[in-house]
């Protein structure tokens, strides 16, 4: 294995530097510079272990854009957890779809492994409360990490994503893991019922499984046999032409939980987020709830795994 070199200049922090809150970092892996941003909550102090949330951008995006779009840092300041925004090579993540050879060549799992090692070495992080979320390509990658690094994460919350069809047959993480799926039934890029990802404008992006198939696979992984608690979320915005229903399954191995928020008429968007592209390209934004708040509340309710 090629030596992994940590650029420690951004990681050896003193208490006086921590007041900056936003920190740019980089790791050199196999001669490739991998970048990320860290946001420390205002109340952070060395010696007090905090939850860590990794947040992954979509294909074609970058970590700085994701930090603004997700708007999770205000929640992190209030709730006292650390957010980290990694950057993919050429704005992409190798998430198991393997639709493009150049993307499949990136060892993004090694990047995240080394990044977690570094963060846990230099910051006060609760190793039992490490989470991952992301949208689109970033959502697929959070699912992939739950498969490849299930021992490192307590829960994941992919948005606009499902298990890639290419790896579905063997998709059995070594450890139970909680998951929150947030998918829209009218997503024009990642079909709710599975199939080809992408469109004629952006090209083929591989294939995904149906949301219901992904849901059932995680129920099997977590050994959950109970019926869901079904809740119709309040239709707070009558003009967005979307409604949402939550399906919550609890009682899994190691206190795991599986949850689906099904957004009727929802598009390839983060609920409560901006309409970043026209509706004809990405579909509708559901404004009945804030996706970032729902994600954190789900993570917050995930109990640490038993030893």
C-alpha cells in the first residue's frame, strides 16, 4: 500500500485556533490531494467527545457548495456536533455504480477511512456517534459507506439515492446500521422504482434499485420484523404540490432503526432546500419540512451501538 501522508498543518489545532470554527483540510493519498472542510460548533472544547456528521456533495458539486446548500452548520452550533464536508475527485464519488471507469478507479473508501482516523486523532469525537449523509451521488456514497465501513458508522441518511443495482446481490454490511431514506416519487434522475440513473442531458449514471427494495434489504440486514409506524407529515406548503409520509421501523439489532420518508411528487431535491435547478430538470422541492432538521433528529435518536 502506498504511504498515506497527512497534511498536519490544518489538523494540529490549539484552543485559540478552534474559535475559527471553519477549517480547511487536506490529505494526500497515493499522490492525490483530497480536500475537506470542518465546522466545529461554537461550544466545542477538547476533551468533550461530540457526534460527527460527514456530508457528501452530489455529482458535479463540491464540498463548499454542499456546506452552503445543506445549511447544517447552524443546527450543529445549536445541537453541539461536528460537521465535515469531504470533496470528491473531479466532483464525483465512487459509490458502487461503476458506470465510468475513471470514477471507479478512485478509492474513496480509503479516503474516508483515513479521514476518520485523522479526525478521531486530532479532535474529540464520539466514535459511537459517527454519521453520514448526502444527496444524489453523495447519497449513493453514504449507502456505499454503510456497506464498506459499517463498523465506523452508527447511521446514514441518503437523499435521492438507493442501493446501486450493480452491488445489490452482495449488499450485506458486516454490521447492522440505521438508515433514513428520503426519496421523491417523481425524481427524474434517480427513479423511485429503480432503473437507469440520469437522463439524456447528463448521460447514463448506472442503475439503481427501487426504494422499496433498498428499504427491505436494510430491514433484513438489521433483522427488523416489526410493522412500521406510519405518519403522514403535515402538508405545511400547499403550493409545492408535494406531500410526505414517514415509515418508521424500530427494534433492530444493536438498537438499529430503518426509516423511509416517501415524498409524493418530490423531485431530485433536498426537502426545504433551494430549487437549485429548474423543475423540468430536477423536479419539485418539498417544503413541508426541513430535510436537514429531519436528518439530524434521526441521527440524534440513534443510540450508540452495543459493544
